[in-house]
């Protein structure tokens, strides 16, 4: 669960549910949470996965008791639409960082359709990816991005990720400046945050100092270098923890021309789509929450409880597991019935029309004799530890559709489920 999230809880009578936000550019995820806290009238708000300030798109937040549900969202696959610029590498692997290398003259013009497609294929499937050095990963207690922007050389160890699909939607060539202006020392010392929304905030300074001390004029920036580039509009579906900017970097490296990300929009988190999200302006006009029960029906196998079972679960008592009573979300399959891997795209297609990875066939409702594998989740929360891959997570709903609890197998009593997180108050 996000560090912005409050401790699981929520006062009686306060709002509870999920909020699907279409995050605007230049807002941090923490900025969005702060706005939602004001709109909801409660401090119990958190989010289920950070978006960079420069990125836009779907950010899922939880309000009140729904902050407990965020644990089960952080590990969901994400879908992004992005623009990758080939022809230059940058310090931050995106358009804000200073260009660190440029393609040799004529190298971008020499890129063929087949070479680009082959490089995309090599970055599809289960791969080892070194996270972007300008990431929030801590290195000896300090964020990697702070180390890089203060002049340190940071190299992070590769980690396994899955790129389920990597589709090129369009391609175009051009000539122009690449990368951002070099960062001045004061900005680097403040942690390197360039972006802001004009609120008079000075990163690294106290509020009193920001209000009373004049802000010096920045030194004139050196112009960004000009080079030939090839822009690829892409759509990727990736596992949690995958860095799209690292895909841009690695694609450029594989082609020998350098690459970086110039635009990023998250269009889906698991079964939730950005088309279902609201802007902050729309939420300010009418603050609407997703019902936790409706959200749970998309995420988990569902067990409908009778009143006696609902009472037991709300009080933390285990109940018998009856597989035939489970209802499954559309397309759901247990880990033991995983769909086949997508077909490998042919590398002879044009960059503007590289074949999409074949979508896995939708599974028929599976027959199970044990609880299905859980949605992957963070281990930062006690409930998350119950939802690690290989364990089970089932949404227990009351007859009125209210989410009562998330259930997992009782390790002490075979054939029984116990609540890992309770949402409905005990009566």
C-alpha cells in the first residue's frame, strides 16, 4: 500500500470506497491524495500505485475503510500508452533529463522496420530489467533519484518483470532538441524536483523561508542538443514494478541510438480503465466513490455469505470453504489454469503496425477444489502478507452486495477460510 495511505481504519460514518482519478500532468500522486482528502473530508485516503508527475492517467485511491483494499491492487498488471524517442539517451530516461548521448549521424535514418520490431520482441515476455537510476528505490537509505541528481553514478540490479504485450501503434521521424536543460547544483541538492504547479513551493526550503526569502533567478540554461529522432507511439501491458522509461532506454540501447520516454499515460490497472475515471475538476463538482463490493467483484472470486456467516466473519471467526459456492469475475482463472503465453510478433512488420501480441483466450469458469491463487500484493501491510502469490484471496460479500471481508485459507484448520481484512463493522 502506498506510503500516502492512512493506517487501515476509518471512523464510523465516514465515506468509504475507491476513487478512480484521471491524474493530470505536473501533479504528484501525493498531490492528488492531498486534494482527495479535502474533497472527501477525511485524512483516511491513500493510493494504489504512484504515477510520475509528468505522467497522466489512471490513479486508484481508497477512502476510509477502502484503504485496506489498496493492498490487493498494488500488484495488478498495468497498461500504458507512451511515446518513445529514439536518437538520444538522457540522464533520467525521460524528456526532463539532460541528454547524455546522441545517435551517430545517420544512425537513426538507418533504422529499418525489421530491426525495430526485432528489438521490441526481445523486450517482450519475461525479462530482467534494471530499474531506471532515477527511481524511488532506496540505495543505502537514500532514494536513487536523489543520488543521481546530486552527481552520483547509480546502477541498480536487474529484477524480473513481465511485459505481456509491447505494441507499436505509430511511428514518425523528426529533427529537433532532445532532453531537458542541465540541472543546476541548487536544484540537485534539493532532490532534483523540477516540476511544480505554481504554488510558491520551493523544494528543500521551509515554508517560512519560502515565503520570506527572495528566490534567485536561475542561470540561463544551455540549449538542449539537436538531433534526428524517431518517435514510436506504443502500448504496453506490464507487471507491477516494470519501468516504462527503462523499456525506452533499453530499446534505444539495443538499437545503438539511445532512447528515452517523452510521454506516458496509464490507461488501465487490472480490470479498471481510465475511461471510468474522473478528473479532479469533476470530482470537485460531484465527489463519487466506487462501492467496495462492486470493486471486489472485479478483482476476486466472490463468496456470498448468509447472515450467520457474515456475523462470524465480521467478528474474525473462520468459516467452512465450499468451492461450489464461488462466483468468478469474467476471464478469471486460477494460477493452475494460467492461459498460454502470447504469440511472438513477427519482426518483419512496420514500426507503425507491429502485430499486437495475441490476447490470451478467455477461460471458462474454472472448477476448483482449493482457493484460487491471490492477486500479488505488497508486503508492507499485514493484510498484504496474506495475499502473496500462491495464497488465496476471496471476497466475502453480504446478500446486499456489501464487502464484508477478504478471506484466505486458515493455516491451522484445513478446509476453512479466515478473514485477512474485515470491512463491515461487527454487529
